[in-house]
C-alpha cells in the first residue's frame, strides 16, 4: 500500500514529506498500525546528521503511537482497534531475551539498526528502491507495519498523542534509574541534562524515594520545569560549578547516583566527580564524545562505577504500563515536557528540539484523532 512518510535522502538533509512510499506487506506476526503521533528523539537527529549511521535514504521515528488496523494470522495479543505504543524489537528467542533482558538481545543491532526488517527484507520502497527503516518501526509515517513484539497495548481513555515518547525517551530515562541504578529510599541522585530523558530519570529518582534529586542544566526554563516535576534542587552549570554545588548539597559527600544524558565530555566527567564513595554514574546519551578517566584516582580509590545503559534496561510491555500507572497517580507527569506540531512541521519541530526550545516535540500525524475514542 502507498503511505506518506518523512524521508531523509542523504546525510544531513532535511526531512522531506513523500506521499508515494510503498509499505511492505504484512507477515504472519505483524500488525498494521495507523499512526496517530510520534515523538522526535535525539537519536533521530543523530541518525539524520550521521553521528550514528544506518544508511540513506531512511525513514526515521521510533516513538510512535497509533491504532491497530490489521493483524497477521499468528498474532495473539492484539486485535484491530487496539491502541498501541511502539518500541524496539527483540527476538524473544536468544539467550539474553530468554533471561528477560530484551535490551541486550543478541540480535538487537540487526533487528533495530540494520535498516531492514528482522527477516532482512525492505520495510519501505520508493519507485522500487529500498528505504532504510529504524527500530523496525519508522514512526514518521502515516501507516506502518511492525512485529507483535514491537507493540505495547495501552488504555483507550488515554490521549495517544501524548504517549509515543514512552517507547524510547521516557522509558530510557526512567528505566535507567528504576531498572539499572535502583536507588533506595534515602539515596541521592543528580541528573545532568533536563531534556525528556533527563526529566524522566529525575522523576524516577523521586518515585524511588531519593531525598536529593538534583537537576543540572544550562537552561533556566528547563530547570524551572525540573523543580515543578519534583527536583529538590537545581543547578545551572553555566554559572555554577556543578561538582562543588552537588557536594555542598550533600554535606560534602557527593551523590550516590548520577545520570548523564548530554554526551558532552566535560559533563560526563563531572557526573563521575560528583559521586559519593561507592557511587555509580550512568552514561546514556547517543554521542561521539569520549571521556578521560584516571581509573585509579577517579574510580578505584573511591570504588566508583560507570555503567552504560541501553533503553533503560527496559521490557517495554512491562515498563510502559508501569509508567502509565505512575502517570495516573500524578507521579510521572511526562506530558508537561511535550509540545505538539503538525506532521508537515517536522523540520521546525526538529530544529526546536536541537536548539532546546522544545523539550519533547510530538508530531501529530492524524489531526482528526479524538482522544478517548
């Protein structure tokens, strides 16, 4: 079938809306999903500009939400009319998937970042030429086909326009705290970068019972939102030494945990220096930048640790419903980070994301969608 999609023709090119993209036919365990909305993530930008590369032309987008239109004959968990959030694909059969760690799927790169469907076929074509996909999803489309394991069913009374970013940004930030770092009540945490991922990590720190939840950024408006969402303290690292400020806020000890979402070398290194003895920092940004670590003085002497985390070590089918329960309780107000744009405004939305003007741009693909129906 023919669909409309936003295509990046070559490295660094703007998004181009095309209405003659051919969508691959459905397989036996596939869902055909009518897209309602999708978030724009910094990972999309990294692939657009070539900081990470799958191939070009490419259809990006991996924070999609929509309504199931059709299901394959082997689908067991979904039916037409179901509302879904889309996330990454894990095979479910490898050793790590069977251990319950789908973010460490041994086939993760092939399934999500090879530019093709898990079986190696083209997801999209234009005039017979294949177009690379992302996350076996490519949410910058009016309709897509995904495997059953890409999808998470959500309640129909929720606004689908708000939910797409749960599939990546929000589950990555919160999962890094709830699934990987696992702070105990009374622990302390600092989050460097208060974009969507950072704010999700910060809210997860509050949910975990941390007595100090410190947001660090260089944009005062973001820090103000961090306070609104539950940060106990905020630091503008443009005007204040964040390491000293964190130590001052923790009686000179530093924080038990830190999360870096910026990927900036100095900031990542500061997140290590701000740790208390025995502390752990998680670096989760898509970045080309490196850090310089004195393993003895920076790590060994004080028993500090650095961990990398993919997708918040999440199981989307478990973690996304959990986040929605927190949302309904008023503990995870992710919607306060979002701003809606028309699909045709994708380049402006992406520019506003890059500049920091908008924390989480959300493209409304179906402008006729009515929440709750």
